[in-house]
C-alpha cells in the first residue's frame, strides 16, 4: 500500500519584510542638501556634511547588527557628506583666486 498520496505541505514561510534604516535615509538627505548649498553657504554645508557622515556611520553600524536595509544609502550619505564641504571649499578657493587675479590686473579682464 505504498500508493498513498503525501499530505499537502504548507507553503514556505515568508520572512518578514525588512525595513530601510532611517539613519541611512537621513544621512543621504543631509548629504544631498549639503551639496546643494555648497556654493553659497559654506558653514551650513560643513554642518550638514558632518551630520551626514555621523548619521551614515551610525546607520552602517546599525545595519550590520540587524536585518535592516540601506547600506547603499548610508554609503552615499557619507560620500555626499564629504563631497559637499569639499565642493564648498573649492568654490571658496576659486573665488579667492579669481578676486586676487582681478585685483592684480587692476580690474581688467584677460
């Protein structure tokens, strides 16, 4: 009597949906905002960049110890958090050099 039908099996258990770490999202938003303000308000860009890096590092730590998602967002937040102040500093230095060249030339263009 080996012709018996096996009992129906249960569907595979679905894992609970993972969530994106809010610190990673915050890091990216702060970093992108810092890049946006890089050319006009360096102190704000510096503050936003610093906060973006801190939130990104905390997010990476939280993500590695949990099942949350958002590692790419956290890394992007760290990168934009560094890029914003770097762009702001570059704009400042270019303005400084441009002003110095204009003074040396006595206001005459090239």
